[in-house]
C-alpha cells in the first residue's frame, strides 16, 4: 500500500470551503482505493507522501525533515485571497503573506484547483513545472438532485411556498463573497425568496465584519441568513432553490458552485476571468448587481431557460465527477511516489 499522510486543520473551522475539499478527498480515497492507499491524518511518522492541506506552523516545521517523503501542498488561497478575507493590521498581513509563499516554496509539488492561478504562483518565483492542476469535486452521494415530489416536501419543511422563486447563496459572510450585492438583489426583488447559508467563520477578523453584521441583522423580510449549516444539510437548500447565486469577487474554485452543479440547480456567478474554462461554460454570468438582476428576471420568466441551465449543471457535474477525479488523483499520487 502507498503510504500517504494528510496534514490538515481544515475541519477545525466550520463553514469554509477548504474543509469541504479536504473531507471530499478523504472520502474519495477511502471509497475508491481502500486497499491501495494507507491514509494517515496528522501523523508525523515517516511517510512516502505528505499532503499538506493547511499551512499551520507545526506543519511547516515538519517539512524540514526527510521523514516527510514527497511533500505536496494544496493551494487553497493566495496572499490576495487572504487579504480580501481577513482584516489584519498591516504588519500582520505582510507577515502572513510572506509566510504563505514560503510554505508553498517548501513543497516539492503544488496542486491548484484553478489553472488561472499558475501564473500568479509564477509571479512569486514558483515555477509552473512544480504546479499541477486538479479541479475540485463533490460526491453525488452527498449532493444529488431530489425528485420534484421531495423538493415540494423540502419546501414545506423550510416554510417555502411551492410557487416561490428561490435564490440561494452560500459561503462565509464577508466582503469578498459579494454579500452586499446579494442583499441589494433581495431589496430589488421583494417578491423573490433569498436565502444565504453561511456565517462569520473567522469572527471579528472577517473582512467587512462590522457593516455586514449590521446588514445581516437588518436584512429585508424576503432574505434569510441561516448561519452556518451542517454540510450534510446543505443539499436540502440547493434542492429547494430555483437558482444558486455566488456573487463573489475572488475565488479559486468554489465548492458551493460544484455542490449546486451536482444537484442540477441553475447557477449564476459574477463575470470573472478566473472562471474562464472551468465554470463559465455552465453558468449564467453578470458583471454587477444590475446585470445579475437582469439575468434573474430573464431566468425567472422562462421555464425553458431554467431547464437549459439545469441541464448545463448536470453536464458540469459529470465533468467534475468524483469517479473521473478519482482516476486523476490515483495517477498523481503514484507519479509523486516515483519521484521521491
């Protein structure tokens, strides 16, 4: 068996995508390769491969021993992503940015979930030859489309009328996620139900904490902020939605979009170049609130268009399927082991 040691504290903070990616990969390896890979968690004994999911200082210290074998780093964020997520004093921000890049440079290989970030890593003097693109994925056993009958039952469970048009968003409540625009759309469409699942995962250091805390407390009547929802319950919200909307300004490869694709829910995202080639072919896109509002009205008034984007979500789910990515990860780990 190939020995793989995972190093992660991603499951210590609820409601953030890094933890979801980590859980999905562990589930994939257990499901598809139970007799090929021996996976240990935060185990500092000798290993053929050490796969780092988070950048904890104790993990960084462990990279200076040959006991770690081939070191793989998962790139879930870059300095600019952190700067837009966390509100830190200037010196602390500078120190964190430097530390992130130093951590990545300690790796033998980096895995990015979005190919658009390879040139950004090159700008930090990390050669493209050290970087492999492997997209995120979700399990259809966790996120799946319900039958029309079950969707009606779910709507009844959550107090939503069968006739309501529901726009669902998910993610940490922070400026980077475009939550202000989500709130503005709810104000412009009082006859549409808006739901946002997520909370302030990093508390008061969350970027935009003060004004967003007030905005959530004074949300319009047609907008519900659920707080952090257990991952196993998120599938319900995707299935009661007519549209999943992620108005983020900055992402790598959002898990919430993959979860929506997997439930065959139409998806709309902000028009960003980082989505080119990975999300853009399957989703509605708009550059700003006015554009999102226009797309919302267009979709709401056209059942055929809703069916079209539901079909595109199903196509995306097949492209980023667990089974296909299992083969990719298997090949990748064996290639890395051979380079040790």
